[in-house]
C-alpha cells in the first residue's frame, strides 16, 4: 500500500500517494499544468515538455517527476513561461493554417495552448518538407498537421497492446545552428526531435480500435468516415454507455441535424471517449450508425403484441437490453407465468451461484481498475482478441506500466497477446486443450494458495511427485599453470580461477497438473522469475468457464481462489448486460409452447433490428441502465429519436402498475435512485463517478469441490464459437461503419495449409450437433490448429454447431 504524502502546489496543500506523478496530483486538485503529450494511464513520453514545473527550486517535468513528502512545487515561473512560449512557437512552425476546415478546430489542444500562451508572432523558421496524407485502416493520417506528441504511439503500446504505431524518420532539413545557442534549451530539444520524426503504421498489428484518433490533440488522426463532415462545435455530446460489451464504458454520442434540408432529422456523426480515463473498442467507436427507423405507432400492432405476451409459454431474449427492460420482463413473467429464457445470462447466473458457495460472496471482488493496478495477472478462458477488449487493454496496461507479468491460458493461439508488455519476459502464453480449465484453476491454488483447507491440500499433494532433472551450472575451478618469462627464462606457477560448466542431477517437486494442462516444469521456473517484487494480483475468468460442461466445479474453484489467495477475481460478463439480467431475472432453461422473442427468433418477435413483428428501439435510442463488469449500475441516454412502441408500452397494457417512461423503473432496481439522479462522469483525479456500485453481500459457504473430471475434448479438429474483432453480435453486424467481417470459419495460415484451403474457399463443417458450409477466412493474428466460427450474424445460425459449449470436435472438408 503506497504511503500518503503531503505536497504543496502553488500554495495548496495536496494529499497524494507517494510515487505519483506531479502532473496527476495537480490535476486531481484542479491545478492546471499544460501538457500535450501525456496520458493519465500511460508512460510519459517527454515529447512536448510543456509540463515544466519548479520542484524545491529545480525545474522538472511534471509528467515524469514523482511526488515526495514535503515537496514544494510551483507550476509557473518567468523562466518556465519563457520555455512554454518558445515551445508553442515551435509547434506552430509550418503548421498548416487550415483551422476553418480542420476537423479538430474548436477542440484542438494546439489551438488552445497557442491562444492561452499568447503566441502572436513567430521567431523561428525551417523549410518544410512534403508530407502527403495517408489512409491507415479506419483513420486518415495527415502528417502536415502532426506535432509528433507520440500520444498515439504511447496509447497503442501502453494501453491497447498492439504497437501498430511508431516514430519514423522525417527527412527534413537540419535546424539552423544559431537556434541551439539562442533559444530556450527545452524548446530547442523538442523542436530538434519534432523536425526529425513522423508517425509510421504497421497494418498487421492494428486492431481498428481508433484509440489513436481519440488521443490525437490536433487534427492529424481522424476517422475516415468523420473527416470533413462536421465542425466540432456544431455537435451535441450525449453521455452514454458502450452498448456492445460489458465494460459499458463511458462514451459520447456526438449528434447534430443530418443536413440543412433535413434539420429535424438527427444523426450521430461520431462516438468519442475520455481517453485519459477509459479506452473503448472499435465496435463502440465506429458501430454507432445502426438504429431502428420505426416512426409510427399502430394500435393494432400493440394489441397483437400484448395478446402474444399474454398467451406466451416462453419468452426468449438476449442480454442486449437495459436493466429496466429486464425488470419489466421479470414482472411480466410473475404476472403471466411464462418461462423466461436467456441461455447466456442463465449460464452466468448459475456460475455466480456456484462461485458463492465457496467464496462466501454473491459477487466477485475484482474490477477493471484492479486489473489495471495489478502487477501479476492470470487470465483463464477469455479470448482477448474479441471477447472483452477492455480487459485486454487492462491486462496489457498493467504489464506495461506496472512492470508486471502475466499468464494467459487459452485454447486459441492469439499471437497479439505474446507482444504485450515491454522488453523481457513479461507474459507467458499457455495454449491448451479446452478441457484443461479445471487443472488450470487447481494449478493456481497449488501455486498461490495460503492456508488451504485439508481436502484441497491433500488432493493437490496427491498430484505431486518428486522428479529428477539434469541441470548445468557454472563453477569456478582452481587451475595452476606454469608461466615462463620470455626475457629472463624464469618459470613460475600461477593460480587461476577458471569458469567450468558441470552437470548434476537435482530433485524437484512436480505436479501432474502440468501434464493435464499440456505444459511442463519450465512454467514453474517462469512463474518463480515473474513473481519477483509482485504484490498485487488479479485473476480474469472468461466465458469459456461458465459455458464449460464442468462450469459448476470451475465456479467453485474460482471461489476458493478468491478466498485462499491474494487474487482479486473478475468474472467477465459475456454480453453488455449479462450481469444485470442475471441479477434481476428468474431464468428458466426450458423453452416450451408458444414463444415470444425479444431480439431472438421465436414464433412472435419484437426486435430492435427491424426484423421482427413489432419494432423496438435500439440501445442508442434508449434511456436506461446497465450493470457493467465492475458491478456498477451505469446510465445510458437517448442519442436518436424513436417513434415506435417500447417494451414499457406492452407492460402498461398488462401490469397494474403503469409507468409513463421505461426509466421510471430505475428506482426499483438495486437502490432507490432515480435515473436523473445518476451521475455519469470522471473527475480530474481519475475517479469514476458513474451511477452506483451494487453491494456485495456475504452468504454461507463451504470448501467442497470435485476433483478433475478427466474428460478431454479429442478429435481431428476442434473448433470454437468466437467472433472476429469488433464484431460482437447482430447489432455490430448491422452497422455499416464497421469493417464488414463476414460470417466465416477463421483459421491460421498453418491450419489452412493443413486443410489444403486458401481464403475464400468453402468448407463443410460437421459436428455432432449440426452441419454447415461456410467460407474460410485467414486470421493473420491467429496461430495453431484450432479455428473459430463466427456467430454474430442472426441469420446464420452457426451456434447450432456448438450446443451451448464454446468448443466441439468437428469433421472439416473442403467443398
């Protein structure tokens, strides 16, 4: 635990954790220090040097200098003001004068600081070089506008974990030598670097998240779809929550009229985020354009829907709904008596129930912030590539910034994960048979458990054995040599210590859990090396575990890990509101009789996709709340109008308790808080002030778990139920803005060669559950012999291949 210290900044006494950067402490206390290149959760680049402050009489960079108890800091002096002014003049050298059409104008940090520091003349000049605009994936890069602050490089490396951006040589003229002698030294050093570099791009590493666009302080990096579409000051920012994954990150829908001719028609022009505090996936950033265009209400359509609900034996629904809608469905179930079916949320709910029997808590104790703050992380059962981008970001960020280390267990060989962290061995990727999850969790208990109960200790002991291995070590051996003096001819004996390699056999304790996992004793050595100076631990549990046939035992093992190790546990909800639905609804497993579906195929269907019998609003057309991965109830707001019926309209025809608006149910959720009273922001000190956190409650528990079942998924080929990046579901599939990844069988180049296929070929996949013919896509960020079949397309029922579990054996042949 970091010690709390007191520092004085511009006469204000400020409390801070020892070791925090001065810049963050100043911001947390609403003290302004200019900075163009620094990102709160990333490493300092020292590119802009604007954050100069005076600490105890010495000039330091606030982004890189850490606070100490009793420190006195002054944020502005005559010399610092001179340096900052010179730096801003340098940034303005050869910067194009196109503010009138620049996409960043009005919220451009270069523009703001130039005005703030009163730059009204130019003292420096250098010949410019040609810097043509480039199209990189989802973004347009204009090197002419680039100030090489390196924010984009930093966020891609430290947060996203892709390292797709880097600096490259610019090929510019050298600066006039007189500048070095005559201008302030920091301004000259910054200019010398700026004049030599530009940004380069490696497409093979990019995951199209667009976070580089978010952090760019000028108009250099812009979404291609947004470029020249709107002035920033014309857009209205509407705070909302990411509707596509369970991070439910704070986003802003930026909205204005579609055109002068259609000034009454609203359009979302882009989605932005507070990049200092949260990062979002490409789906959240670019998949905003789909909405349900229903504009009319037909009373007969509503009457039909009401009748269908009243006569329903089963109501099927997805987890892409708000808490308020989930509560409405629960109330309708209690009134009418139908089965309420959501397989995704039911699996998660059952997992939490089994987890509670050993952990003694109804919910897991970890959060995304805990992962960010950890220095040792283990992930089991989550395909970082597409399952949970926010967890991927937190995992990489912890390893990179906290000098951390991690273990990543998964059957799919995601090569991007191996690139996380800085130089050196910071992450170990263990790719295993899908049936090894029990062994992995037992292994975590074996390596990290403290004061384990007798039944667990004895079981783990039964899996240990003493083995012998040969090790080679270097020893110093005394060697006596006779040396002759060439001039005198005299001889003498000289003793030397000479290094010598010797082999010897040593005994060590081995656990056969490693055999089940599919690795060996080198993992034990790796973990031992990784654990040096590690004191904050997180365990990430993914969807594989609660879809596993042995999910009940896996959940209990996770509960024991939370109870008997130092790990904070995070159980990732697979969809946007999986956790909320699981806490609100009494769910059934069996589908019987007449069915009604909400965003799910059924005899009668209400849908936000425009493909049902009655339209519903999409999530960017709704007010309401979600429960995110951090167990936090967060609000989302209406970005676009909707003219059709809502689930609340149906409920008002059936329930006695009439509600004018869906959000009138918000106060009936976990706490009696009205929707309009829910906050939705971050403070300058990076404190999340969004909604409220659901209380974790204690419950009776025991330590009873089952031994490893011994089952194994074997067959010539194993396939997985997963999706390509930025495609999470039928709603992302409906977005025209997102890169249109097809429904396909995604495989590595190695597996393609093994199968004798190339991209675009079709294969027939046969499992014990179903058979389909599907196209092949080569995923260049995938390796190994397990491929995945995408399931985001509602019209291609590829999920039938799997029957609820994410993995199955398959027969695959080229068509």
